[in-house]
């Protein structure tokens, strides 16, 4: 049974089996489905070892045999992995091979964090195959048919791996973490090589919407740019793609109307609750608090505990969102011991420099800190706000978060705000949302109901500056609360989104995500299966 066998069993059937079977039996069935039993792991390890032994002397680069999404590959071990680099490298392999062989091609698309698309003439199929075979003879290069939707497995680059009727392939190399058998990427980061048909006679306008003369190229599927290249303007334009000059579509600008190409920064807030100096500051402020007793979720140690999530969140950002221009890390006179502070792409900002003469320091209130983030010097107009426990699990483009006209996207949760009045009995996340609801109702005669997913929060500085001017007293009160308070606004993670939406500067987006509650006993198993 393959590692993905369980995924092919309907969810309802899995749930029925889970309820009906004794726990040890269910765990065995589940592990069988995921190929996770000791016997399956040993067999898989033996197969991979034989694969590596057979590859010895057949390739000119170090390789490790790996399992990836139900298939076995020879992978190239790397110390650092960045999706945008892999996308570029796979495209460069194809383009360089075609150029060296003198095969005509055109780069159709090279959007950020997306597979590059290269078009060749279907009449050059043999020449294309020979060009790739020559360049990839001593490399672990693979092909996988990408359309029209066939489920053929990946194949090592070779004469038999080319189908005569295929209209497109993902050409790719697999990469794995050095020192492990964990694959990091496969065909999803490959270069899409498409075979465009060449008209042998004039075609009427009903083919693609305009008449085409013989010799025109026609795409095998829709793309963002063009369905055909007319014979009269077949001469390509050379532009820079991934650092090299390549032939691209004629007459078209390199900037698509829907390309998100404005600068986008990322802002993290972070605290190390085990730091003695920080704990002394927190204890002193907590002892001085008067009035209502603080909500336990405003001061509990787990809220300030660092498990080094930030290290892995930053790594995931570097791996999968290479378009982020700059990272700001906002802290209370703390710097992670492992952080390379000399890296030009990151700036550590202390609370004193962020707050200036606003608010009250020291603060242990994330709502207060979030109320000031838009004052960061040099911050881009559109940016992402992330908690340190948010991780990217796959390549994402800037279009996931913003439209090219500057509109931000927000990601609603199905969780709702409670209907009761705000009070100290609420968890701070609930009271902040209720306070937001009051402001939104007063300002727009509209009622907000939903919370938001725990994902990167898109932010627009103009929206936040407008909110701060419009609700100056509420901002000031929130910034002055040194611990989370029932009177706080939840600005960055909620109020911004609703205000931006109601003023025409934000729209709802869609995002797949998984919320891992580290206190839940089943989380460790769910994370293993996700990996």
C-alpha cells in the first residue's frame, strides 16, 4: 500500500472506521495507509538504497534516493532551499538546452513563485527531445506530463519518457535536505515545456478570435498572455528572465496587468519569555496593575513562551515567499541568539523605537504593539504582519495576498464573535473583536460577525493611518495598556480588514491552511502525516 493510500479512502469511511475499530487496530490501519509501519519503512529504505547504488557512476552530481508524493526520485541534496531559485534553475536548464541546440523557443510566462512556461513548436518535438537528452544525460532530470490532465507518473529523462501525443511536460530536478531523505520539491516547481501546434494553412477567426495565417503557433491550453502567436509577428522580443536574456512573446510588455510587483515587506512580533531581564520587567509591571483583575489569557506564560518558532517561520518565508522585500522583527530589547543581524534583508526594531512618545512601555500587550506597526520607518505601503508561529508550507506568490491594483485580501474564519457584551470574562481575542464590531457598526451601520484565520495578515499603511486618525482615543488607550485589556482594539488582525473592505481597499481571499493546536494530543500525528 502506498503512502498516499489513505488519502484515496473517502473521509467519511475513514471516520466510520475510526469510530468502529479499537484504537490499536485503527492505528495499524492508518499507518498501513500512510506506509508508516516499521516493515514498510524498512522495505522503502531498502528500495531507495538499491536505487542509489544503481545511480552510482551514472550521474555527475551527488544524489540521494527519496520518496516524494508516492514516487521515487534521485534528489540533489542542498544546504539551502528557495523555491524561486529552483523555479529559475529548472527553467534555465530547459532554456539553455534549447539555445545550445539552436531550437526556437519563447518564454511565455515567468510570474513570481510560479512555474515558468516555455513554448516550442510541435514540429520540433524530436529536436527538443535530443536537446534535453544531451544536456541532461548526466543529471537526475525528470519529466511529468502536465496537461491535458493525464495521471502518468514522472519519468527520468530518457528517450522513452517522451510521449508522441504529449502537449506539455514539467521538466524538473528533485531537491532534498542535505543529510536526510526528506524531499523538498518535485514537479510542482518544474519548468512547463509546451508544444504549440503550427498551422499549415490559414485559419479563420473562430479558432482563437482573430484570423491566423499559416505558420502561426497555437497554444495547447489557455495562459495569461496569448492563445496564439501570429506568423506575421513571430519574431520574439528578448528580455531578462531569471537573470538571463531570453526570447519572450512579441509585442507584449513584461508587466501583466495582474502582476503584483510593488514592494511587500513582512513584519514579525517576537518575545522570549524565558529571558530573566524581560521577566523582571513583566513582574514589576504586573505587580503595579490596579483595578480589575487581568484576564488569565493576558498574562499566562504560554503567551510569551518561545519555542524557536520564529527560526522556522523565517526559514519557511525564505523558502517559499522569496518575493518579500524586507523583514522587520519587532522586539522588547531582545534579539534571538541564532539570528544573523548582519543580513541586509532583516531589521530588528525595539519597542522604544517603534512607540516613540506614544503608548506606555514596557508593554506585554500584543494589541498595543500591533497598533504601532505601521509607524516602522521605511516600511512598504503594503505589507504582511505575521506571528512567529505562522509557517509557509508551499510556494506562494504575492497574488495570494494582494491584487495588482493594491487591494489587500483578508481570510475569514468560520469562527464567530460572541453576542454578549464585552467584559473581562472574555478571552482577549474575543473582547478585541467585539470592540471592533462596535466601531464598525457606528461608522458604517454594518455588523461584523467573523474572526479571521491565523495566517499572514495583509496590511495597508493608508488604512491604518486613517484608522488611527479616526479613532485616536481608542488607539491611544490600546497602546497604553501594558497587558491585554477588555477595552483593547484588535487592529492589525481584524479592524484593519473590515475597515479596508468597507472603504473599498480590501476583498476576501481564499487560502488553504491548517491550524495546529500544540496542546491537542493528536497534533503530532497530524503533522507527521502532513509531512
